[in-house]
C-alpha cells in the first residue's frame, strides 16, 4: 500500500530580502528574471546572502498515522507544511500527498474576508472538491463544532481571531480530508476549543485519516501523535515514537539523558568514605530508558562504592520538574542503613509508582547522605544528573480518565474515590 505522504530529499533555499516566487504574478516573474539577466551582464548588485530553511528532509507517512513535527523556532516546521500544501515549491527534492488535503496553516486560511461564514464554508468545500450533497450533509456539524452559528451570516472580516480559527478548523476537519495539515494556529483558541480540536484529530486518525501536526505544546504532541520528527536548522535529526522524540528534544536542550556514569573514582562525586559510580533511570525490566508511560513505574538506580570501614551512608534523591520546582525528596528509611557498611559496591533502586507523576520532563539530583538528628550531611551528590519524560497515551485508564486537556501540577495521582448519597 502506497504511503499517504512521501517526502524525498526536500530542501528549500531563500535569498534574504527576496520574496518567495510562489506568490509572484507572471509580470513580476518576467520583470525579476529580466532584472537578474541585466545585473549579471553588467556585474551589478551585491550577491544576496542565502539561507536553507530545509535541507535534505525525507520521510514516509502511512495512512492513518498522526505525525508531529517539533523543533525550535526557525527549524523549518512551517516551511515544510507550506511545501506539502503547495503554497511554496522546494528548491530540491519532491513531496507527494495521495488523497484530498485539508490544511490550516494560518488563521482563516482560504477565507475571503468579504464573504460570510456560511459562504466561506461553501467556498472552502468547493475548493476541496466537495459536492453540494456532501457539503449539505456536513454543514450542520461544521457550524455546531465552530460555535459561531449566531454570526454565520456576518462577513468573516468582522470575526475575532478566536471565531476565525474556530470556523477555519471546523471546515478543514469536517470536510473529511484524507490528509489534514495543521500548524500552531490552535494556540489561538481557548482551552475548551483546543480540547475539542485534539479530540477531532484523534477521531480522524481513528477513521484511518492522516494528520500532520505542528505545535510547541509538547505534552499534547506526545499524547496525540503516533510518531514525531524533530527538525533542527532545517535538517531532520530524529524520527520515531512521539514520546521518545519529545523526550530527546527536551533533554538535549538540558544536555542530560537517562544515564550518568563516572568513569573512575577520582572523577566520581564523593569523599574518602563513599563515591557515586552511576545513576540510571530504569524500567520494570531493568533497561535504561528516558521516557515512560504515565501508568508505569519509574526506577531511580544509584550505584556507589563504599571505601571506608564502619561508616553509615543512606541513598537519597531529589526529583525536580521542568519548571525547576522540587516535586519531592526521597530516601531509603530501611533500618539497615543505620548500621555500618562493609566496603564494596552497592546498587540501590527506588521505585516511583505509576499514575503518580504528571506529564512532562523530570530531573534527578542523586545523593548519598549521613543521617543527623535534624540535618542530612551529603557525602556524595550530583545536580541534574539524569532526566526522564512522562507521557500519557490518553487511553482513559490513567488519572486523566477521558479528559483530554492539560492538568496542572507536578503530580497527578490516581486516587481511590468513594461517593455516598446521604
């Protein structure tokens, strides 16, 4: 079966200060071409600096996949979508989409400001190749989803930005495209509208339709998308399962991963009593990983070497969220740590239960401490040694339930509830 979207070696070069030729009229193109010929003949004009917005990007997208495109501002995300929608042409390479395309790259894409909401629905439907029968069948659903029924016969130039984007998304999503391309425009909508949009995109993928989604809302991307690609300075640097790519993106920004190993005792944190050898984030099978399903437990493994005889040490760590706030401190309270330890290698693992942490990036500050009456004395420690990312697949059996919006806070426990009616 042929892929729904094929991108082969796409590159896009811009000359700084030059308008994209995709928007030029025939007269503009002839005039610009003549001017370039004259300048070359007379050796006039400075050479304009060039920038590659995309460079040799390739991937295939199967029917029914939801692909997230992430990266910093200027990475080439919107340029890639514009090439896919034929708004602009690539300098090199080719892109092919099989099937009807619905796109929402800017607020009110394809809308005529002088036409009413009703007329723009019909216009967009016709552009997408919808018959009158199909338009009539979907019309009421589009209007209901958009929430602008009261203003349906008002020219859209009088709409607020929120009304504009609600109607634009409704048209793009409800005219049943085989492939839906969505840029960051959802950030304009209010919370309730964003929730409904995400639900609609999930419905489309469940129906076997393909969605390409660009957003800086990384927790949403990890939950909504099956797969993600990471662009950096126009190049595709990562392609894989959405949660793993989001975790990589967040952690490369922080310069940390799911494992930290000190190569020798001299470089390892500690003193003459104890040295920390490594810290790992592990799953239930003992494998090192840096991304977790919110429902699964997370293991924090500390390996250390006791050097002196007759000394006490206690393994401990501090968990910090992506806002830099302390989530909690934890240490092993087993009585065995009150007894002097024999010299040698030790490995301690603490387990954070599933359905406790919220979605997001977490970092770990490990330590080996001595217990005092009121204070802890650190013998070995490291700040931001390792990190991991939590995502919720949104299958309804986590603490989120069927709610698709964002829940604030560092923790999101699945609690047992009892309800009585007096």
